């Protein structure tokens, strides 16, 4: 798949058209292989704020359906989200390429390589499925009335890279325009009094 085919797959004309959660979810969960080069070109054409917001929203949606007793998996997915969101906001020239590489790695793990043991409680039949399929099934279990147990132990093995990102970008992400005091007038008054 090349860049033009990726745009057609997402039903957009340009990277700047990728602004909706559903479009980003389609990108993340696309079963077809997306080369890192095409992914990087798509990322380079997006606004950093939009990319970061879509990344955070997507992971927030995933995290809603992680079982309550899977705190390690929850923490892992949170850390992946933080890493990708920070890379999206980074001003470094190679940030788009690095983001694309990390996204490529995450998609391969999430859609294919991760292994969750799914056991049918009625007869003990076991099967291995990828994490995305397991979380989707777990999410739908209340509607389908299927009775499965999930062992996520092997799915927690993910090589999370550490990147140095600008602290200013992270603060701006959380507080807007680098104003770590927010809109609280008391802080500004306090600073003036101390002078």
C-alpha cells in the first residue's frame, strides 16, 4: 500500500482531512498492512494538536474496556498513549517519523502479535486471540451474553521506548499555552504580592 492508497482507504483527500475520531480509529484498526513510510507521510501532513488529541481520545476509548483487575495492562496502554501524544506534540524534525514508527509497532502488537488466552467458561475451550479482539469481545460480552474468561498475562509484553520530549510541550498539552497556573487569579495575585 502506498500513500495514495492509504488516503483512499481512509476516504480522505489529504492528511489534513483526518480530524475525526472515527477516521483515526479506522486507521488504528485497519487490518491491512500500512507501511511506515505511508504512515509517516500521513502524520507529517497533520496538525500536531489534532494528532495528539486523536491519539489521546483513541486510547481513552480503549482504556474504558480494560478489565478492572488488569491494572498492569491499563498502565501499559496509558504509557503508550502518553508516549505517542508527546511525540505528536514534539517540535523535533524527526518526530513525525518517530511517531509513525511507534504507531506502526503498536498496531502490529495490538492487532496481530499480542496474545490473550480466551477461555469459554461452559466447556473450558481455550483459544489465543490478539489484544484488540479480546478487548472488543470483552466490551461486547454483556450484549452477546457469551461467557468467556480472559488471561491478559502474555499481552503485557510490549517494548515501550523512552523518548526525551519537551517539557514545555507536555505542560502546554495539560495547561494550554504553557500557563501552568491556569486561569486562577489567586495565583497571579500571590505572585504580585510576593514581589
